[in-house]
C-alpha cells in the first residue's frame, strides 16, 4: 500500500489525543515547557497578542515552526500576521508602529481614552 498523507494525519491526530505525546513525554509537561520557551504560543498559537513580550514570543515561535519566517521580525509584522492592528496593539502603544495609517485619526475621535494618554500617543507619531 502506498503512503497516504490523510491516513498519516489521522494516525498523528490519534497519537496526539492520547495521554502521552509520541515522544514519550506527558502532554501537560510538553505544554508547560512550551509556555516557558514561547510564552504560551507553542501550546496555543492563536493566543491574543497583548504585550510586547507576546509580540516577541510569537515572532520567535513563528520563526521556529516555519523556516519561512525570519528571526527578528518587526513587531508590526508579527501583529499584522496574527490578527491585525488597532488602538490596543502593544506595538502601537509603544510608539513603534510602522503602519500608522488612520490609527492616529481614530485615536483623536475616541471619547473613552484619557486626554493625556491620547496626547502622549499622538506625540509619538506626529513628533510633537
């Protein structure tokens, strides 16, 4: 019988569903060690990026799992690949956003953000 990728995928899924990972380690231990190495992104790559540490951990995880992503990706690149930007983006809040676009305009229109915080963020991007 020839090699069938679908059959292999089903076998792999069955192995992962067991209490032990095919490597012989307990799955819970693997998840915990993954959290230590990748900030939790190894166990759950869909974790929401909320801090600059998350940005760095996700970038490192992406570079590790897929050789197509370079080590040292910018924060904007990592966040953009994982859900996109917004006023809550840690990269934007740190003043390191490379694709500001309409974010500063959106920020000026928001009523739920403290005026001092708005002024601080606007000055990061307008150079005031």
